[in-house]
């Protein structure tokens, strides 16, 4: 899968953290924590984390200027199985879009400018793909 890259920012995740023997949930939570820190440094205002509805979840919802941004975070300690962002396939994108539509309905804002970003964390490096899909 190729992501459309309009903007790409990266940073080193300078926190060392022992993730051996951790559950997928604990590893995911750690990745999301790193992503939130990174996004705040990029000027994002975090509105919500782990926004859930019956059909799915969005890792982070934030404001970036006029945009409400729905952010999927993907973390892998190594690139052995490909880049984390490659896991955001069409099925996952559609699921995120559906959950985002539920968020918009619940906030009754028809004039909302939306964007879908992906944060990829691998090998200690954090990358932000704005307007990923």
C-alpha cells in the first residue's frame, strides 16, 4: 500500500522502553503515548484518545489549525514485517472513516474540516503522514 504524502514529519523516539513480554494492548498504549507527545510538539491539540463506538475505534482525535484530524497510530519495534503504516489498508481506512462519521454526528458540526493522518513508529523513529487517505 502506498500512502499519499502531502506532508511528512519525523522525529526520534528518544524514550527507551522495555516492551518485551508486553501484551499487544500495552504496546499499542505505549505507541499512542509517544504519538500524543509527538503531535503536541507539532502543534496539535488533542481532543480525544481511544474514541470508541460499536463498530470501531480511532486512536487519536486532534485539532491541527482548522482541521479536526482522525489519527491512526501504528507501532512496530522492527521493520521485519513491513512498515507499520502499511497495515492501514482500505478495510482499516473505511472503518476509521465510519467511526469519524459517528464522531461528527455526535458533535453536530456540519462545517467540520476533516483529515485522516497516520503516525508510524518503528526503530525508534516517529513519522507523521498528513492526509494519508
